[in-house]
C-alpha cells in the first residue's frame, strides 16, 4: 500500500468506526433476503407457485419434466426474465443513487429527482417515435441496442449539464442541483409531450410505459439489451469506492490524498449515465429508489462507500422486486405501474430527509 493512500484508509476506517462489522452483516443479510425475494417473486402471480416448486422448475431447466408445461413456461418465459430484469434495474438505481450522493456530497442527489432519468427517458422516447423517420439509420445500425444507447446518451448529457450548473469552485450546491434538475425535467417533459403529439396509436401505447415505469413488458431480449450497460456499472463501481470516500472531505482534500479527482468525476458520471440510461430504456422512469436505499443504509452502517455501493445495489434490487410483487397483486388481475408505488414510498422518505437535515442545521 502506498504512503499517500494511508490517510484515506484511516479516514474510511474512522467513518465506518465500529460499524464495519455491521456493514458486513448487512451484506450477508441483504444477500440472503435478495435470494428469498427472487424465489418469492417467481412464485407470485395469478398462478401462485410454492418456493419448493419454483426451485424444482429452475433446477430442471426450461425443458424439464418436474412440473406441468404451463408452470414451466410461466417460470422460464414470463416470470424469470421479469424478476431478473427487476433485480438488475433496482440494483442499478440503488447503486447510481449512492454514487451520485457521494460525488455531489449530498444525500438528496438521485437520477430521478435531478433530471437524469428525464433526460434518458426523453432520448428513449425520441428513439421510439423517430425510429421510422429521422433516426431510422441510427436505429438500423444499432439494432437491439438502439434504445439503451439513446437513453445512455440522454442520461449522460443531463448528468454533465446538471453537474456543470450545480458545481462552483469545486463545491456542489444542493439548491442549484435541485433547481437545475427541475428545469431540465420540465424541458424533457415538454420535449416528450411534443413527441407524444407526433406519435401514432401504436407508439402511444409504448410511450405510456415510459411515463409510469414498470416491468410488464420484460422479456429475455430486453434483459440482454440492458445487461451490458447496467452490468458494467455494477462491476466497475467498487473501484470508485476509495475515491468517493475521499471526495466526501472535499475536492481539494481528496486531491492531496492522491485521488485523481477529475478522472473520478468523469468515471462516476459515465457509470451513472450508463446505468440510468439502460434502466430507463428497459423499465421506464422509476423514481426514489436511489434516495431511499442509500440513505437507510447510511443510517445502518455509515457512509463508507466500500460497503455502501454493493449494499445499495442489493437493497435496490430487493426494493424494486418487492414493489413489483405489490404491483402484480394489489389490484389483481390488473397491474399497477411500479413508478406509482416507488413514488408513494419515496416521497415521504424524501420529506423526512429534508426535515432531518433542517433539524441538523438548526433551522
């Protein structure tokens, strides 16, 4: 270990304090809970299946004979891609929230709240509506990945713009970030409204999906389309934990600790745009997961990003799977959009965070 890395290691340890054991226990508990939630989600629906039956069907494979053909098709072709996609999207949103909050040094940063998801959704909607016209050559060249790539580009542009507006002299302002996000969200909504006006009946059905968010259209094709981008963010994010721990102290302090701050910013913004863009491309706009999960985990075991990032991914996956199970059962046989449920949960938590910060500031 280099000499210049030692102060940062000491900082990370002091931040976690004696809660490092709690963080490791959280990882184990969340991993087991995620496994149980996956099995429960596979058994939830109009045709309920017991955990034992779900396990037998999975072990037997898509052509196994341990269950009826209908149950095998339900698990392998309908529920499994949906559950895996939900876990992947939830993990990405939870991770992105933790990364953005670390980069901006603010617990209120979230891709949905500050307009990143809106930018990604606008680009995705533009691809849907214009794929037969102005964007036809691009859609033909990218094929299956046209929607994720477009959403990534929209999310990246929104992230860069918001960071540029909200940061001055190396310090980010939550007021500027929130105001910039509101303005960007309004602009994206206006653009989306114009595209809806231009769309035909078939496109309108697809666009309704984006406005509310959900997993009802999950397929293996969508899972493979979103996996490279979201998977890259999940796999590469642990390498940013050391830098995010340091930047919490301030950019100047992080620089003196040997952290290449500008490279850290670029990589974080790139991964945020990758994960957010792909998530929006396959599930629409689902808000508040990136606020609720990281904040609750910080209360549990502290702000050390070495533990926070992986646990935020696990917690986000669990939360979105639980929301999806509720969406499928609360108004059965109909289905609620997941975005409605996450907003109903996240808005009170967001207000609680604001009130808590107000109390800490003595206002």
